[in-house]
C-alpha cells in the first residue's frame, strides 16, 4: 500500500481509483491550495501526489520528495505548473488528464466566441447595472459569427473540437500549428492566420516558445474588427498589450478564461471595453471535472503498479520498475 497525497479537495468520487487500488489516501479536505512549504511537506511524506494547476510543483517540492515520491499527477491537461524536467531527472513520473475535457473546454471557447463577438459582456453588465435605457437600433452592434473566419492557433483535440462547433455555426475555419497538419484549412504561418481571421482562438500549451506568442506586434496584425479568445493559458497573450489594443479600438473584442497571474486579472483588462472575462472554467462541468480527477488518479495507480499509463507526460524510473509496490 502506497501513500498518496491529494493536495486539494476533488469532486466526489474523484479519488475512487486510488481507494479501489487499496492505497492510503491523504486528502487535503480544504478547497484552498497548499502553500509552498505545505506542498514540500506533503511531497516528503508521499509515494505519489495528485495535484492541481494551482500547485507549483517545482524543483524544491520535488527535492523534498526525493527518495520516496514516484509520481505526480496533475488534474489538468496543461502541466506548466510542474517542472517536468526536474521530475524526470529525479525519476518521478508526471501524468495529466488528456482527452476527457476536450468537448467541455471547446463548449466554453465557443461560448466566448459568441459572447465576445456579440458584445454580450457589455450588454449584460448594463442590464444588471440599470444602464439599459430600452431598445435602440444602434445598441451593442456586434460582429456576426456566421460567415466569419475562425483562426485556430493550435489544432490538437480541443482546437479540433472548436472547429467542429464552428462548422455548425457556418464559420470558415483555418488553423495554424508549427508542423503542417496536412489537413484542409492549414495556414503555414501564424502571421498569415492572424491577418486572415475574424475570430482567433488559442489552443496551444504554455511553453517557453508560446509565452507571449500574442505580443504587441502580433496583436497589431489582427484586423481591427477581430475578436480574440483565450481558453489556453494566460501568459500566451501579453495582457498589457491586449488591454491597450482593446482600449484604443485596434481590436474589436476579447473573450478570456485565463490570465497571466491568476487569480489576479490585469486592472486594465477589468476596465477594458468589449471584453468578456471568465474565471478559468473551461473544463468546469461536474461530469468532466470528476472524470479528470479519476483519470489523474488512474495514472497514479498505474505508475505505482509499475505500468505505463496512457496519460503519461514524462516517465520517471518508477514506470519501468514493475514491482507493484
Ligand atoms: C487544463 O486542464 O489545463 C485546464 O486549464 C483546466 O481544466
């Protein structure tokens, strides 16, 4: 029996795979992330850790777990909160939750495409604040989604799920990835895609190469009538530059679910016009969050058994140990 620490409360039934495998599960019953010292202490006392994207599993945390910790499973598909290189160096396997959140996240990306294009955020805020003077033919004149060109930056599972929705809405869909997908709608350069799109939706992981991928220069390549949607990771966009583009009217609208310094939101974005802001809820349906928790826990069970799970980001030595301990 291995000791598995779960760093923050999970949806009901989320840890069932760990319990079914007979592991000793130490759950943080609170819905507040551990501090770094608490995370280090947790790592020092565990064979496995199930963590969330609010946990920074850095070299220090991994060092605290040295000698015992065998696997870290993130309840998210993104894993930029984990120092995967440091984990690999220490022989600690890293798992995530690919596949189970694509449709739910694509639903939310499409919600933002519609809401930002049709200025639903500004309109809703006015209704609630009693600022709506009654119907007017010049009010809240948004951009049509049907017939518009959607440019997808990144064309993995979530990007493709957004493309399916967009086709149903009568959009023309193009995509850009670093490697040619060979699929219809592929655009060879990001700049070309930005210039050709009415709506741009981001679906790339956060890596050193995608940090501020949309900086002031790239934002300037967007049409002044364009809408930008980000459900990927906040730092993919330079928020200061985005706020400036919205304020000056060089960009029509933005729909954001992720931010550079969560939970902080750039004050200029909070005040920016034609902007819909959501609190990182891309995968937030009851069913999907529960599946994510289970997939992460299943990864832990497999690694502790000595098997290679399908949701392995990087293998530590534990996955080839095969000792079932
Ligand atoms: C992820 O999985 O990376 C999302 O941001 C949270 O669901």
